[in-house]
C-alpha cells in the first residue's frame, strides 16, 4: 500500500519512523511518506493525490479542509468534526479520527471511574478528540478550561471547582519552551492536590513541568507518546481491514 501524511509543515514529524516500526512488527507492506502542501494550493493538488494513494493521514491545518472531498465519516470523526485518517472503503473515501482511539489508550493507563470529573485545558483540535474519547468511554462530567471565557471555564474557576482528571490539550510546556506550565504556578498546588490523574498530550519533552509536578505529588501521569503511537496503529488497522 502507498500511504502518506498530508500537512503544511512536516519537517518535525515522527510519523515515518512510527509507521515503519508498526509495519516491521505486523508485517504490513506500506510505503509511508510525508506530503507537504502549501495552503494556497491545497484544492489544486489534493484531488490528484486521492487518485495516487491508498490511504492518508491528515494533520494541521487540513483536518477539516479534506472533509468536503469525502464520501462519509466514521462515528468518531463525525463526533470530533475533524478527520486524521482517510480510508478507501468499496471505492469511497471515508474519514476517520484515530486521535480518539489514541487518547483512549492514554486514558486506560490511568483508568479513572466513569463518574470522575474531567477537565480539558485548551479548546483546539486535540481537545475535541479528547472530549469524544471521554464520551465514548462513558464519561459525562466533562469541562473545558479556556483563555476565552466564552469557550470554557476560567483558571479561577478551575482553582475553585476542580477535582478529578486534568488533561492538557494546549501546547504550553512543549519543546522548545519547556519551562511553561498550562496551570499558573499560584494555583498549581491547589489544583494538583485534588487530581486523580494528569494526562498531557505533549510528548516532547517526555515529562512536562505539569507532569513532573503531578508525579512529585504521587499522582498518576501519562504523556502523549502513547496517543501518538496508538493513533498510527489504529490508522494502519483501518487501512488493512
Ligand atoms: P491547537 O488547535 O493550536 O489548540 C491548542 C489550544 O490550546 C488552543 O485552542 C488554546 O485554547 C490553547 N492554547 C494555545 N496556546 C496557548 C497558550 N499560549 N496558553 C494557553 N493556552 C493556549 O492545537 P491542538 O492541535 O489542539 O494540539 C494541542 C496540543 O496537543 C499540542 O501540544 C499538540 O502537540 C498536542 N497533540 C498531541 C497529540 C498526540 O498524539 N500526542 C495529538 C494531537 C495534539 P484556548 O484559546 O481555549 O485557551
């Protein structure tokens, strides 16, 4: 099979080695490449690629852009409102979102009770996949925390009301600005004291300031590497169904 990752800037992508490792382990015969498309040429180039490849992964900024070209969506992709994997099924292109499965793999490592309140930091693309994963796993008490009070709760409200699972879906703390923490220092201890688990979608560095501070308090932590790997495994499984 010939599969590719579509994005605008892919020089830092880990997808090729990850897919090569999956293929070595499973015996899948996939040539996996990176395809950068400039945003102003997407509509011109993408229709040609649909004829050339057997499967796609899609990343920033095209996870919604590809949707008008598709014949259908999986339940997870429809729930998220964005796709990261395209699969040809009976001649039709179907959009899936394997970030949801990737996040569920992170969640399983902490395994909180279904009644556990979940606080998602950030309201971007990844936060929607996380919310869908939580819903599919039966969690109902889900909150967003945002810099924009119209999109979610404020940090003051987090400090006041938080308990349960804290999930960082912002880029704060990511390489190269590794000193950053998405929860301000003046409320961090107060928040962590009531945390049952802390998940951070960031995988570089391996341990963000948020995860380190949580681990030092004895709280279970998981970084984003398992999500990155499992979304790739789920994509390969869909291509080989
Ligand atoms: P995104 O669409 O840019 O959204 C990030 C959100 O974080 C924003 O919507 C914003 O929400 C908040 N935010 C952004 N900059 C911030 C800042 N300086 N301070 C506080 N909040 C900020 O990004 P994304 O695609 O959702 O990805 C988010 C993170 O998850 C990134 O670090 C990415 O690498 C990681 N990720 C990991 C995986 C994985 O497989 N492990 C998969 C996807 C994403 P508000 O405006 O509402 O505050």
